[in-house]
C-alpha cells in the first residue's frame, strides 16, 4: 500500500481516479442503505428511483426549462455583482482612504444572510425575476468586494515603488502594476463566489417562484417525492461542477503564467 505523505503531489490521472472512486463509494453506500431496507424509501429514494423520477421530470414536466431559468438567474445576478464589486474592490485596495471609508460597511454587510432580504425584496421588486437576481447580487457582491480589496492591497510594494521610479502615474500604477499582478487571484475569487451564488438562487426560488430548480424541489417536497428532490440537487451539483471546470480552464488560458 503506497505511503501518503503531507503535500505529496498526485498526477492528473490519479486525481481523476480518486475523485471517481469517492462517487462510486458514495452511490454504493446509498444503494446499500436504500435497497437493503435500512432507510425507508419515504425518506430517501433509491438511486434507481431517483433516475426514473429524473427522466420523468425531463420528459414530461419540462424540467429543462427550469434548469435554464436557474442558470439564467445565477449568471445574471453574479455578473451584476461582479460588474460593481470588482472595480470597487480595486479602488479600495489601491486607495487606503477609500478602503477606510467603505470597509466597515462592507464587512458588516457580508455577514447579512441574503435570504433575510427576501421579504423586503418581494415588497420592493415583487416576485418576478428582479427579486431573484437581487438575492444573488446581495449574496455575492460584498464577498467579492472584500476579497478583491485584500488581493489588490497585497500587491508587492517593491513593484509599485519601481513603477513610480520609472515615472508611472497613479493611473498607470493601477493599470500596469496592480491589475496585472492581482488579475489571476481576482479571477479565482470570481470562480469561488460563483459557487456560492448557486446556494443563493435556490433560496430565492423556494419562495414566490413558478419556475426553476428550487421551485421543483419545493413542489416535490410537498408530495414527499424524494427521488425528484435528490435529482434536482444532483443536477445543481453537476451544473456547478461543469461551470467550475470551465472557469478553471478559462483562467488557465487567460493567465498561463499562474500555477494552478
């Protein structure tokens, strides 16, 4: 049996094999617990029942439309948050007075759960798409601002001093030093927060929604259909996993000098 040592690297093939092995083990335990009668099917559907219910959702109940609506809400709310948060985070990281002015509020706001705003957002924006986009926006924007601020603020001071010595202006420092230095980390921040956005969209769809994966899960819960509930959760995980890999690949292509 190979010895595992702290921080020993693994090959790409080994990483894939380990990841697949976990999922195989997880499904095996799930099947053992449900097919063996150790857990009631009322509370936990079998893997086979989950697949059958999932196929019925896709073939008969228009679940693809629900998936599309959820993806649109995640992308829309996340892009709105990134458009505002990234420039603001760069300014806070570059200019300490701006950081001192805004950081207390941003730190306060990022601890507020996005779900707590849903009653207010329903009053302000109704139960339409804007309300759901704003839930994702609120849940993402403050996290991105603070993380980008820290990343930009940690830029090596010697690079900044060297640029000033060569005659760079304040704007040149931001465009030529701070942004190129922190861009790979900012892209990684966006990848991480995109994962959080998926948790916010389900919360937004649980209340006052007529479409989306969260809406389907709520309807299935009322019918005690755990197969559909589990299928919806797995679909969310798969979409998130695919988007994560795509984001990683895009970041690697955009910043090839940055080690993964």
